[in-house]
């Protein structure tokens, strides 16, 4: 858990200072479209981690092996969503769509595809 806090603190830089690596086919959202896409949704990752974007702005991330972080989310321009955790740490990621799938891009160049919704 300490490693995650350190990682979150390192990634907690101003949105304007971050540059996300995109790939051919990545489609970005404006703030309103991204908010509509995330509001009330749960994104499930391939490691079974879950990001829950509640319609009232509350957020929680649960690790695949357990443990949950709580905060509030808001969208910015250029497909960016920022979460301010209850600890005061802010984390911003870019969420794009590619070939019909959502992908979370981190400021350090990682790509985390979201599993397709069941049903």
C-alpha cells in the first residue's frame, strides 16, 4: 500500500504537465462526453481491479486482490479524468477508446485495457 501512495504522489502532477502516449486508432473524448461515458459505470480491468465512477462524483478503486481507495472524480478536456483521493492526492489519467474498447493511459506511458462489459 505504501508503494501505491508513493506512485500516486509521483503521478500527481498538473494535468498540463502530463503527456500521454497515444496509438493509432485512439479516440479521445471531450470532458462532457467522457463524463457521460463514465458516470455510473464500473470499469473492470484484466487484473480484476475495479474503478467505480458514481454518478454523484464519488469514486473508488478496488484492487483485484482487495483493498479500496476512495475519492471524487471529475473530467477535464482532452479525455482526462482526475481523481482526488480522500488522502488529498490527485491522480489524472487519460481514457481513450480504440477498436470499441476503453483504455486507461497513465502519465508514465502504461496502457490498461478495460474488460468488455458482460451482458
